[in-house]
C-alpha cells in the first residue's frame, strides 16, 4: 500500500491500468492448460490440500477402510513431528522397503511396524519329556498412522502341575499393548510398545501376574529381500501371584534376520516366502531368586502367503544356554490380513 503513495499517476489513469491488469489476470487463470500437455505442470510452490478427517473417520478408516490400494496415503513420520503428524490421519499400509521386502510379522521376532490383522497361534513345548500346550489369538488394530493396539488373548495354557495333580489347563494372562510409531521411512520403521499384563490366568501355568513391559522395536529393509528387525525392553511384574508363578523382572532383547525369496503374487503356498533366524535374550535383573539367570534361544522360522490374504507361519525356538526353561518350543500360526 505505501509504495503507491508517491507515484505521478493520476487517479483515473491508475484505475484504467489496474482494470486492464485485472482482466488479463482473470483470463490467464480461467484459460485451460495447453492442449499438448499430458498433465498439469507442478511448480512446487503450493502443496495439495489434504483431506480433513473427523476422529471417527480416522478410526473407522484405519480399522475397516481400504488402506492398501493407494500407496500415496502413506507418509513419512519422524520423532521431530511425533506430536503433530499422523494422529489425525487414517493408517495406511506402508510400502515395501527399497529392497522390495514387505513389512510383515514373524513368530518369535519383534514387530517394529504396524499391521491390521488377526492370527491364531498354537504352541507345543517339551521339557524333560513333559509336554505343555498353548493356544492364543492376537489382534493388531491401528487407530491412526501413529497409534495402534495389539491384543493377546491366551485362550488356553496347559502344562503338568504338581506331582499327582495331572495337567493344569486354564485361561492365560490377557495382555494389551498400546503401540506408537516413532519414526518411519520407506526403508525403516521404529516403534515403542508398552504392554500391560492382567492377572487373568493361574499361577500353576506361570500366570496370575500383573506386569508392564516397555519395548523399543525396529524393522529395516535396504537391500533386496533382506529384512533385519529387533529391539529391547524390560518386563516388570509388580502385583499378583509373583512368587507362586515364578515371575521375575527381566531385560529382554531380540534380533532377527530373514530373506524373502518370492513375491506376493506367487500364492498359493509360496507367496512372500521368507525364511529367518531370530535370537532372543532374557536376563533376570531382580533379587527374587538366588541367581541372575540369562537365557539365549535361537528360533528359525518361516512365513508364506497362502492366497486371499491368508498366511501360514511356523517357528522352532531352542534355548542354547542353561538352565533351560524348555528343551524346545514349536509354534504354528494361521493369519488373516484385512
């Protein structure tokens, strides 16, 4: 405004010039793009307007909407914008890493990424010729791009009880885990989990304990089909039948590496075929027992796409240190992605 005050133009001339400029500007905006241009030219000076969602739309789309067909709905997230990006946007399935590997979960390996799926897991362990069984359901339910719940529902835990008492078969300890994506790019994902364990089981099965487990976990794929994932955290029991169940405070760590040999569309049977090896480390850090026991186990496993977003998973976990909590643990799972 101030720059117009010192001009030599009279009022009438100034108005005619401005009127001519206004007509020219209006015509340039209204005219269509050049007919030979396949797509409009993007100057980069203005960003496309993002759709604004209500809270119910964000949650509903994350849980039940189409989150797979349009990769552009996914966006990078970082620790720097942890509190102001991703919370008001529906979750969208992240793209494959630059190596081409999909973001998928494995048995006996930390997650590192978000999913929308459910799986049923069956476990069989053997210790000194005594068998134990377990059956559970796990659900991953994202609410937005930053936050999801993991729910572990232990339908049955069965193992030999005291001499002469036979098998003890009971419901296990229910666990729910709020999960937050800390940082995510095409190649990597970093998450923080906080698991809350409720004492819904029986101490005869090592349950009936209230505990929290904070865990950092990551996933990465930068070269071909190779995926490396892992993390670390602590399990802290603080209430319930701690002494009877034998629960202890522990430091936990996991490192797993696997290679994808086939693409997704090789289903049935061999789509997304991955073979991996997971290493788990658990170190007791309390004084509830005379020794600070450390356990290291190796767990080779596989995952494959059966078709129509159904998957088959398997793993065998073998402790390589003593004392051993079991001789081996075999797990199998059927998974459905929706």
